[in-house]
C-alpha cells in the first residue's frame, strides 16, 4: 500500500513539472569578456612566438569563460590498469575579439583582449518593433466574364487591405496607390538625376523598409452537372513585400476563395431561392482579409533586420535607426576576415540612421564598406 502511494505521488510530481515548467527559448546570447594571456620569452628571437602564444592563451581563456563541456571515458590497458580520460570542450564560440594591450613583463609576454563569445542562434521573429510599409497600387487581373459589380468589390478589397494595415499595431503605413511599383525604373535610374523624381516625385523605399504590392485575380467559370449549370467565382489575393535595398521579394501571403455565384436549372423558382445576393458574396470575399494581413505581418517579424554599411564623413553608417527599433549599443554581426564574424555596435542613433563601429579596432574600415550586417535580437 505504501509503495503504491509513493508511486502515485511520484507520478503526480512529474505531471505538475510538465504542466508548470516553461520551455527555455533559444536566444542569441553574446558575452563580452576581457582576458590576459601569458607566454614565456626564451630569448629575443622568440618574442614573436611568445606574442602569438600569449594571444592564443588569451583567446582560449575567453572561450572558456563561455562555459565548458567535459566528456569522460575509461580505458583498460594490457595489465588491466583502469585509466580515466577527460576531454574539455568550450560550450561557446569565439565570435570576434580586439587586442586591448600588449606588454613585456620581465620574462613574459602579456596580451589582454576583449572578446565576444557565445552562440548566434536563429532569431525568434521578434526583433522588429515596427515595420514601415509603403503600399503601392494593386495589380488587377479579371477574366472577361467578371461583371462590373465584382470588379468594384476588388477595388474595395484593395482599400480594405490598406485600412487593416493601418490598424495593425506593428505597422506604419504610407499609402501611395494608385502609383504602381516599377522596380526596373527604380533600380536603373539614379535618384539624383531622375527627372520624374525631381519634378513630380518618385516613391522610393529606404533600407529596412518594405514595399507592398497586392495582386488581385478574379475568374468566373461554369460547371454543368446533369440538368444544373453552376457558376463560380475564383478569387485570389497574393500580397508581396519587397525589401528597400534591392526590391527583392522577402515575404508573401496568399488568400484564395471559391464562391458559388448562382445556378441554372429548368425550375426558375428554385434558381431564385438558391441565388446569393451581392452583399452576401461581398461578405464572403472579405471574410478572410483579416487573416491575410495577420499572416503577412507575422512573416514580417521573421525578416532579419539588416542593412549595408556605408562610409559617410569618415564614419560607418547604416540606414536603420530608432524608427526600426535600433538603440545605442545595439549589436550587429557580419562575416569576418580573421575571425568567423565581425561584431559591430551602435555608437549613435538617429531616426533612420545609425553610426556603427567594429569591436576589433584593428580592422581596416575599407574592409567593412558594402558589407551586410544583421542586428541581433538579444545581447548583453
């Protein structure tokens, strides 16, 4: 009886742990540590070797600061002696570092570094606080059998998409419709020499922002079954978000609906009773617009916050700022040269622009110009 009671109590504890323990989310955690490595100088000719060894020692200590995993195993030799072996492996990775100080202290060469150690995991789709979206005019594609009143509903749908985006808490909308997005013209024409931009204005998308283009398609088809002929409307919306850098498609959402318009039989009274009104058809078409916008905005949250580094007034600049959720000391990462990554941090932030500096001060500024950096979601 006592044994059964103990087992039941254990099972209850397990259930409570499963119910109340929260899963640990994977974040991008980067630790900054300062370590000093030392190496013995045997003679004047060995200073370079000592310098390299001291740097390696400092890097090893920095990586070990991020934690370590110890694996062990036992072995038995021919004389049946049991020996334990242990392997120590760093839990984190060295992402980037900079040398703070190098000195010769007696018979030792000492090197002090500041290193970024950690793991760069995939973002959890919450880095963007606001998405700045410019809504261009939609593209319409109607089959010849689509009546005028249905085409008018398509125009209303385009307006409703803009209103739903304006009401979304994570979106800042600029509606420029009926202006169409002409990517080829925006790519090929320099804004400084663009006659249209200088006279009437041409809408361009800045770095970190998006252009929205929706394609609305309507087709009317007929299907005959025995003595009944049915007429259907196939309605489709495909909304695409283009990035402001190169106008490539970075996210899209699709909404498709098939609506029965009417049926024809030898009995006219049955046809009248079964026919749907225009208001009912309009309501059916618009019923999924909310979910369409929510799906699109969910995908926006997963788009990396990235920009290309530019040189302006001898400072490294990115066209992302406070309006994009960037703040002072925000961290960004790009591909490295001497290390796997180059870590950069924000020193000054404006509305749509930020000044960044590399962690490694020995890097040539020219090696960073034109590189794409991704801002991290979590840092410390």
